[in-house]
């Protein structure tokens, strides 16, 4: 039976026919792999996600974690799924072999992991936070920190978190007040509170490794005074055994609209509930150098942004597949040209407006999945590059696309979930069908790992101008290559290539105008609109890439790809025209609005 989680046929097309991931096996890092090992990994992910994750997705949503003041209780199916994932050694899928990883390409890892996020994003959250935590420590930790904390995470004995936000600071990390006081033995004692910490407390594994942003007294104000610390729930002895309870206390659980299966916590560090070594404060270990914590944290944050984009895509994708099945089975009404009211009712997929909603979903979710896999291939190429210029180019291209890869799926795959509910009609709004939960789960992703507004500010205020516009020029060169390839193919694809080029050139012109107008405040006030227009142009490029990869191939799958590409050019790309018109005005409407006028 065809899965309603993710389309394996689509993954195969994106990986092998478009991105040609088999070519990565020629690189020293991936020489032990082949298409067979890639396929085996994807088969395993689909099987585990289907058997161990999907069955308790609705159960975990209906029975969210509880806290009685002492311990967190979670339905047992969550622990069983995490153990199955860990036993398959999937936590280390893309990690180095020397720390127990499988050393797969990140592109293949992302494709496989999409199954778990589609099946059960709440349970998957514990695992993917752990992967990001372990990757950060593997890159920036000491040998002892890797042995003590990373290897147990790869084995599935420990899980990991990221502790950034605080109640009074929110996304403004410059304003965090958690402090880290140095001790004579080289460790630190942390005091403060962290908010919105996913996976922050549970009894699913032996230990939880918190990565905590804090300020060492005497450092600079703002982000330049932030350091990063390992703060485990339980201390780890020199022989690797579990030691004393650290002074990390759960203050309470946050109860969210979606993602209910993942504990979301308020954590207090150093409140005195526990006193390791009979001293106050939570024991922490500095990562890297003092006051460089935020730069290290961005290793996990940028990885998490791609992960959030993939999760948003997966939720949109499974909603699309389920609404597609429903539309094929549900009979209602007749064709608008039908004359006989006694004629049998037709499947709703035969109604043009339902097809429009399904085609929109297909364009959003398949486009988003392609973008995420493209970005992960940049991760692979950056990691394996031996030439500094090639490494730099892949880094800069990845940097300008990361915000888009996080925010675009979070907006438009959420819209796919919205359309999936609409296709189901009244049934879509009931808990008996999955699509209402997918929407609730996905609604968090425009907030996760930097809101839509933050990503817009970062794209317009930093990424398009960094290194004198080098990232933007690299992206322009890739788009130009695609446009030229479309011109060679000819026909409608050459025509669409011309439309893409015109939209891209207009975007570049407007970008220059926004900075040249001299009103930076007005330009940045509309950065979210800029992000949306930029993202839609990027996704148009991605769809033209897919259409070219499908060119010359026959069959329903390829016809579907071509139809979705046409839809994107004809229905979605035109959205950017009015947005660019507004951006060109450097409009101050929102800036000039006063508090008292609301």
C-alpha cells in the first residue's frame, strides 16, 4: 500500500534523479556507502516510523505529558519508539564513525528522518534535539566532553536539549540573565531560569544533556558576553556512570496547542532543590572559549532551522497525502455540466476546486521537500570540500537559504494543512481525522527557532548584504544556470525560465532600491514581506529545477511534477508582484502607526 506519511517515489526522484546523491559516494567521507545502503536506510526509516511512531501519534496528542511536582509521566509508547530508533543506530546516522555514527550524507539522513516527523513529530522531537546537541558538541567540545556526553547520546542512553530563551528575554538573547560562576576545579555553577525548553524533563532516558546559554560575570553586555555550557540533569562520573542529581529543577510544563507529545518546560538552574557536592548552583562545563557561546550555539540553531523546515514539510506532506486519499474516496455532488440529478455522485477529486486545493498542497509540500534536501546537500558539500573556495561558496549559499528553508515551509506547508482540512470539509475539523492535529502541530513551526519576523530581519539585514553581497551573487548564479538550462529545453519551460529570470531581476532591483532609499527603518519594517517574496522566487527556481529533472520522462509521476511546476508559475509566482510593488515604496504605514490608534 502507498504510504500516507511521505511519498517514497518523490524521495527517490529528488535524491537520485535530481540531486544525484549517488555521486557523493565518490567522496572519501562516503566511500563505504552506495545506493543500496541509502535505500536500506530509507526502507528502515519508513518501517520504524510506520510501526513505532505513527500508531501513537493521536494517543500522545490526547494524553500529553503530566507533572505531579516530582516526576513527568509520558505514555509508554513514546519510550518504546525512542528505544527502537536508538537500537537502529539512527541518532548517529550522519555522524562520524569514530563516535559511533553511520557517516551517511546529511541529504540522505534528512530524507529518512522526514518519515519520523510525518509519523509523529512529538516523539521525534526528543530524538532530533539530541542529534543537534550531539553534533554541536562533536564540533566544539573537548575529547572528554565527547566521551562523556556525545557517545551516550549516539547510543540513545542520553537525550539533549537547547536552553536559550528566558521568560523576560524571549527571542532577545542579548537580555538573558542566567549567570555562570567559575569554580576552582574548572567547572561553573549556573543560576537562572530557561523557558520553552522542549524535551527539558522526562524519564525516557538515563540522562538529559542541556546546552545552556549563560553569562560569566565580568563579560561584555549583550550577545558578546554569552557563553555556552553543558549542564546535565545528572552528573556523569569519570567511568561514565550516572552520578548525583544536578541542580536543574522542573518548574512546570507549558501546555501547547500542538506538539503535545514533546514535554515543553520551564527549567530553574541553581534554585537549591538539589545540591551537588553540597554546594549551591547547577554544575556546568564550559564549551570552547568564554563569551563565544552564541557562535557555538548557532551550529545547533542553524541545523535546527533546517530541522524545523523539514518538520513543517513533513506535516504538510502527510496532510496532503491523507486529503488526497479522502478526495478519491469521498463521493459528493456531480459535475457542473451534469443534467441528471439522479446520476451517481462523483468522488470529490473530480471537482475543479478540490483539485485546485490538492494541487496547491502538492506544490507547497513537494517544493519544500526539494528545498530542504537541496540545503542538506550543501551541508554535505561544505563538509567534504577540500578546496577553501568551494567550501566558502557552499557555506554562503547555505546561509542565505537557511532562513528561507525554515520559514517558507513553516508558512506554506501550514497552509497545505489548512487546505487538507478544507478538502475534508466538516470532517477535517473533527478529531476523528488526522488533519486537524497536523495543523495544530505545524502551527508552532512559524515560531520555532526564530520567528518569521526574525528570519526576515536576518535575511534582509544580514544575509543579502554579507560579504558585499557574495551570498546573493552565488544564488543568482545558480538561478541563472537553471534559466539557461530551461532555455535549451525550449517550449513552455523556456517561457517559464524567462518569467523566473524577470522576477529574480526585479527582486534584485527592489533589494538595491530598499537600501539605496536611505530609510533603513522602513526597509526593515517590511522585511517579512521581503522574506515571503524572496522565498516564493526561490521556490519557483526549485520547481523549475524539478521540471527540468523530469523532462523527457513519461508517466503519471512525471506529469504530476510538470503540473505542479505549472501551478507554481501561474498561481504562486504572481503573488510576488504586489509584494515587490509595496517593498519598492519603502512604505512606512506600520512604522507611523501609533500605540494609541489601535
